[in-house]
C-alpha cells in the first residue's frame, strides 16, 4: 500500500497549525463558518504557514453565496477547496439528489475556471452502519461519485445521519460531517474501489480505529476532526481545539497500518 495521507480538521489558529506541521501532518484543514469571517486573519495565517511548510491546506467555505465562496478562495489561497453539502441517498429522493449534484457541478466548474490550480475535494455522504437498504444506498453513492468525478480532484467520505439526506439532522444544517461517528466502511470501501480519483476516509476516525479502518477501506488518506479534538470536563469534544497527544497516536497508528 502507498503512503496514507493524514488530514486534520478544523484548524483555525496558527499556533495549532505550527504544531501539526512539526508533527508531520500532510494536510491541514480550516473552515469559513459564515460571511462574517470570510476574511478571517487567523485562517489566512494558517494557510500561509502551511504553504511555507510543504504541507497542503484545505478550506471548507460554509457559504451560501457563490460570489462569497470565490472571494474567500481569492483571499485565502488554499491548496484545496472542500465542498461538503449534504446529498440525499434515499432512492425516493433521486430528483433532489440530481438537482444537488447539478448545482455542485456548476459551482465546481466555475471555481476551476477562476482558480485552475486549485484542487477540489467533494464530500460523498456515507450513512452510519446498519442501514437496511444498503444495496440501493451503495448504488446511489456510486452514481453520485460517477456524476461528480469529472469535475473533482478527490473525494472524501463523511458520515451522513440518516440516509434520506435531511440536512436539518446533520450537526451543521445542510452539510455533512463533524458527527464524530463512523460511516459504513463497507460502503466506503465500495466507493474507493470504484473511484478513479483519490478517496480520503473521514467519519469518526480516531487513534483507536484508524488501523482497522485503513485495512478495511484502503483509502488514499484519512481525515480526523472530532475524534482528535480536546475534551471538556464532561468528555465532550471541543470544536477548534486539538488534543495533540491523540493526533500523535493517530499518526503512529497510521504508520503501523
């Protein structure tokens, strides 16, 4: 197996980026949460630090307006833009799924035209394990991938709560990700096998499960966010604050894998 890419999200502060760079993390991801922080100085500094290190930066713009997305990319100049809108997998929502994919293609084509050197990552939703209709869900996942693949440089799995794709039940309404819960690795492996572009495995990836995840799914890389976050005194993950001991253990386990 080739070397596994390790990507860590959500890094909003330069001091955390510096620490991750020192630890050898290859990709460092940040998030633009709203139009108010479109030009967040700390995020721009994170991207600058990553660029100077030889690692790669990734930016998720949680922005509804297309022009705001383009402005954010022009200002921050990341290596990758990461789109993660929720896409329904329910067989009864094929028309909605097609509409979401068509809009994704339109936006991605414009981004590529404006920023030809920018890599585009697209999240592919994978439900939690145990869905009763896994065959039809797998069919929907592979259809989404085939549709988006010509306009995308890499896919990233992430856990979808409920395969109907109701955006309101996701941690961030309308988007997929940061559940801290694993996705169905058999479905993720099917995506990896079918895809002609690299697939990064995300969704509840932790130091405790990453070695098994890599062995079962065989992705090009892994991504961790919630399961490498620091915890409060009640054991709940704290967004935008990393536990560097857990990141270190994750890196060790990936090397063993």
